[in-house]
């Protein structure tokens, strides 16, 4: 669903977003650098699961680029977090994890924080990057802001509604209408279970969660926005779920001028070539800040 409100100046920000594509190309020519992350955590979005990263072909592509699959993190008896695979002895590795994607952002962030802390304990002293899709990007950013001991040094978000989405507001409206009474009969009870999450993803405003989050101090880290759009000539048009400008962390008041941004053609879902993009972003020098 498209947004009705578009921040200004639109033309200047659109030009900057398009310029980001050429910045990435130039960075790739410079070759790899020691500034890359050593461990990558992949975070799914709303109604997604860890398998999304594998079924989409992203994990295999990352493996080809030198990111060894270290398995899926899950909660074991006794509260321990274990992986489905032995820890690989490789320079770079990646993990997926379980996440209650219908839960409120704060609860998801607590789960993510525990998993990232486990990864940091397994690989002490190494840099940790988080690549997150859709609402998972908001969850990851919330974790970084609210956890004073956050271990994340790089955050890459793909099609994430950092300034909210009207789709969440529609979900809230349905949940507070007579339609919600019939949702369980049609296998749509997720609408009722997701009501707090929908409220968390309402568009940035004085009384919304994102209105609060977007004005909190953000830790020093590398922030990268991948803006998904159906038309690369108009990146701020965005995809069918989130407007392009809402996907751009530079529009977040607390991150203005601090985030890199890159345009990716396509709709809202994960794409196989996201694996190549993530690998490239983690293996190039930090791109220069886009002019505003």
C-alpha cells in the first residue's frame, strides 16, 4: 500500500538514493577491506521465518561469497540457545534464528538481543552485522537503541518501515472492526494476534512507537538502508507495502546523514540476489555518506 504523505525535499532525496547505486559500484571496485563484519545474523520480517533466507537462495549465495552457514539458533531446554550446526572454523559465518514475528517490537527485540549476545559469546572480539528484512529491520534498530550492551556494529535493513506503513494501520482498523470476529474462521487469526505489532508500525507521529524510537540516540554503528522499489527511477515510490522514503534510515531524525542507502528493484519480499547485495555491502569499504 502506498503512503499519502511524502517528506520534502523529495527531489533531492530521490537523487541521493539513485546516486547510492553508483556509490556501491565504485566501492566494489576498491576491493575487500578488513572493515567487514566477521559474523552475520539474518533476521526475518513479519510472518517470515528463518527458512525464508535459505529457501530464497540467499544463504547459498552468501556461502559462495565466503559466509559459511553456522546454522539456525534456537531455544533449547534450560533456556540455552543452541545452533543446529557445529561452529565452523571460518573467517566469516552466518546464523539464522527463531523470532516471534507476530509479537510486539519490544518483545521481538528481547529475543534478538539474546541471540546476538549468544553469537558474541561464541565469537568474542569479532564484529557482528545484522541484516534484517521488513519489520525485522525495525526490531533490530529497536534492539540497538534500547540495549546499552548491544553487540551489533552494522545494521543492514531491506524494505523496512522505519517511518511506518499504512498497511499496519489498515491491519489495526480490521482488527477493531467486526471483520476480526470472522478472521479465525478463515485462517486469518494472525490479524488478531498482531494488533500490538501493527500499532508499533503505525506511521511516525507524536504518539506512535516509531515517533519515539526515531528520536532516540542511536549507537555508533554502520547503518545501511536497502530501498526496495518497483521503479528504480522513482525509488521513494517504494514497493507494495512500504513507501521508499519510509525505508530510508536517513529520513529518521536521529540518523539523518549517518546511513548509507542503496536502491534495489523489486517488490517487498526477499530476493535471491539480496544475498549478493548483502555480501557486497559487508565486503567493501564503508560507502561515503550520501549528500543531503
